[in-house]
C-alpha cells in the first residue's frame, strides 16, 4: 500500500511512503541458534544489497518506539517498523517509483511465513491509521541528533625550524570512523527503551549514496600521507581501524548515509544512561558521538548539491552499515521487550500441504492460511488430545465438514450431542440423502442385532464373543465375580444362540426359559457346547447350572431391559448395513447423550457400533484393495467405546480403508497399556494444552520440533 505525503519538501518535491511492521521475532531452538543468527544477518545483507542497487531518490527508516497499552497496564514493549520514503518531482512520479520499490521489497519482507527458519515475520502497513500509529509523535516534542565524530589525522612533517602553534591544527584532516558493534547491543537498547516510562521514538535512517571518485581519492591520500592522532584509539584499535579504512576506499559502489535520532516529549529528558546506550550501540561509545538537541535531516533530501565533507559523519560502507541498520537478533535469550502478537504462532512446517482435509486457519498479519492434513496422513490414523474448552470440537467439526463437502464417507460418534447437532445444521443439501442419523433416545427405526455375523466370515462369532466379554468385564470386575466357569457358560450359550441367528434377548432367555433352552440344545450342531451343558445340568451345588444363571443374567439384563437399548437390539435381523454405509460413502451421525443413556449405556451402544464397523471393514477383503474407498471414523471421548483390542483395530483396519480420528481429554482416562498401544500406532497427534502428566508422556513424540 502506497501513501502520498500531503507535505512537499522545501524543493517542492513530493513523497510517497510504504512500510512493514514487525509482528514476530522467532526464537530459535538452542541447537539451531548459530544458524539462525547467520540467516538473520544474511537477511539484512539481502536488504542492503537490494537497496544499494536503486538509483531513485529514497531513504529507509527503522522505527523503534516505546509502546503503551490502551488498558493502562504499563507492560514493557517495543514496536518496530521499517518504512520507505520515495521522492519525485510530482505525486504521480513518486507513487510510480514507490510502487516499483514496494514490489521488490515484498520478496524480502515475507508476510506469508511458511519457513520455520525465518527469524522475522512482518505485516504490510495497510491503512493510514496503521501508518499514523507508527509515525505520529506528540505535538510538543524534541529530537536528539547523534553525530559521529570523525577521526583526526595530521600530516607527516619533516620541516625544521619554528612554526606558529596553530600550523598543525589548521592542517588536521578528518576521516570517517568505523567500528564493529556487539551484535547484542541493539537488544540491550531495546530492553532499555521498553522499561522506560517515557515516550521514546528511535529513528534509524538509511540512504544509498554514490561517492565521487576524486573525494575518495583525496581521503585515501590523507590516510597515506598523514598519521592517526586520535587519542581515543589504542594501538590495536588503530590497526583495526586502518584495515577497515582500506575496505571503505575499495568499496566504490556500496556506500550509505546512516543517521540516528531520538524523539521524546518536550517535557521529558531521556537521561544520560539512554544516550550512552545509543552511543554504544551505533558508535562504539559515548566519546565517539556529538549529541545535538535538533534533528539534522538535511542529508535525507537531495544530497548531490551539498558539500561532500559535510556528509562525512554519516557515510558508511555497506559492510559496516549492516551492523548498525538492523533489527534485533535473538540468540536464545528471553525477550521481555517485544510482544509477539497473540494470534500468531510463528512455527510452520516447511512442507505444509496445500491440499488434504482442512483442520483450520492459521491467522497471520496479512492473510489467513489454511492448515490441512493430507489423505496419506489421515490413512495412518489421528489422535487428538486436549482438555475441555481448548478447541477439540471446533477442530473435529472443521475436519468433518470439509470431508462432507468433499463427498467422503464418514461416521461421527458423539457422546455429548453438541458436535453432531452442529454438523447436522451445516450439511449441504446435495448430501442430505447420504445421512444416516442414529440416536437411541430419539424416535429411531434403526435395529441392530449385536450377535449377527456374516455367513462368509464365521470367525466373527469369536470376535463378537470377545468384545461382549470385554464390555461386561469393564462394567464388572470379572476377575472377582467371573472366572473360568462363568466364561464357559457365557461362551457356549452365546455360540448356540448365534447359531440360530438369535439376539442378546434370546441369550437372556436361554438361562431363564427351560423350554427355549431345551429346544436350542436339541437343534444345535455344536457338539462341544451341547455336551458342556448336558454335563453341567447333572452337576449340583456350587457348579450347578442353576447357580450360574443369576451371575450371567445379571450382567445382561440391564441392556435387554433398558427402555432405550432393548428396542434396538431385540430384532433378529439388522435393518442397517454398515458395509453398505462404508462402501457407499454415507454419513453416519451417532448421538449418544450420556445424560439420558447413562455412562454404561453410552459405552455399550458406542462399543457395539465401533465393533460392527470394524467387522464390516474386515469383510472388504473380498474386493480388491483399489476398490476399498476410504471411510473415516471420528470418535469423541473414544475411551468410552474401545477396549485393549484397539491395537488390532488400528493396525489392521488401514488395509481395509478405515481411517480413525480418535479424541479425548486426558491420557489418564486410558489404561497405561492402551496409552502405549495408541501412541505407538497413530501416525499423527494433535495436542491441545496438555496437563503436566500428559506433557511428560507426549513430550518424546515432539522432541524434534519443540524444546
């Protein structure tokens, strides 16, 4: 964005301005700090190289300003911006030149921070209010100008005889001084300014300049025919300076005018400590500086008609100006003087995908950037961990709706109801015919026989038994109230009921109705099961059949007699095909309100559905892998619905096209062995504000990216 100044210079020229505000200073990993510093210095060199190649009339400014918050809390903070001012004979000319410079600067001032190794993140100044906030100073203020003292040389004299006392002083020659400041000096200055209670506006101005060859030759001759007499130099400093001076003479194309000024309120005094800090940062020490109480900005106007010697205090070769005209560097220390914007997290992987499932938006100063997870990453399953209120539901809803809009098939299991309710409101019209809604507490017609098995996959009977035993085992302590005989009775009765395509209600009847039980034993072809019960019928006492009836029926009657669950599981034939839902890319929305179903009811129905989908996915082995369209399972509070067999579900379901996105609040909700299975089998983890225990467990998974 280009802004034309309403004020014209005294030469009747017009001025255009654009700039960038520093939003983030990225703190590197300790192991990468040296590389980080080198890359930051390279960035400054890139900027100076770009500026030195322009022949237009312009100058750049770094503005460092003490900021005060609007809420009255005096938190130490510095605002930093880089501005560019371009001059033209007309407003149109100034704007045209500024537009060209602005276009080139956009390649240097990255406002789309996709690289993790960028130390700085900028925001383009988009509004006049934004520019005014950075440049406006109090009506009553005063400015201090810092002028570098020149180095004095006197001629090598072999004259004999008497001379006037003023002879040598009249022939003293001045040459610019150069020094190499400490890289951390500007950080110390920023901290000093931030902790001040005064309005402080530090301005670092830079202007490329082309030095006349004859003037450079004259200065070089002075250095060859004169000797250094500056008393502030030690012997070693003199040797270093003379070496640097040669670089100044040899660098014919890269020279700059560099100027430092400080603006304060008219009634305030910055204090000698701040003057010393500024002098140390940009001039070596206070003895090298003359401080004037009036800003000297003449060299920021057209300079060709001014005397070259008047500019000497401000002339720097590119090698040295890079150490002065620069932003703060961070080398692992704590930054308490700059506030990164709260809505910007500076870390972004270098290879962030542009396609895949939308997870959310990364807010950036100039624009928002989509954050996506590739289909390949989803195929390896995802685990989402986060306390309540941190954004898990928003993330899940964003991912689910993006997949619905893309035409994917998926299942959402929600033990609360808010997630499913939100999704229902946003489903587009063209996908409404794909929705299958299941809520046991609502008037639903869905019927599921949890003992139903596929005739081509008889091994499902064992799977059903194991999962049913695990569900009951998690509701009751079967190690204490179960035992081998309990499991034998349970399994043999279950197999006989499944043989005739019975239901869980029929299983319940087997133990309570003698006529039904005798009929099953008479019809059954399961010799082992028949022999087991015929033997048990003959036993008396502790191991008698009658003694085990109450132990077993008490574990299932809570479901077969439940007002919500019983109608769903009582039918012999399921009227919903999970295999069809998977293959046809349907949208299965499962709402399990815990307040009405109770914790045990939620667990029973949720686990039932989870297992039926897993079983349906396993039957896809009868079609080629290329035809197994992906199906996605989003399960919130998944610890309610999964058992230790989750390892099999995660490892085996992938090849059948099933992808799982599992979410819960804390790892303490899971058994320790389930935690190990989970973290070892999911390809991606998304962590929201983990607690101390969770942080310790998941930290090794992120040690390569987070210190």
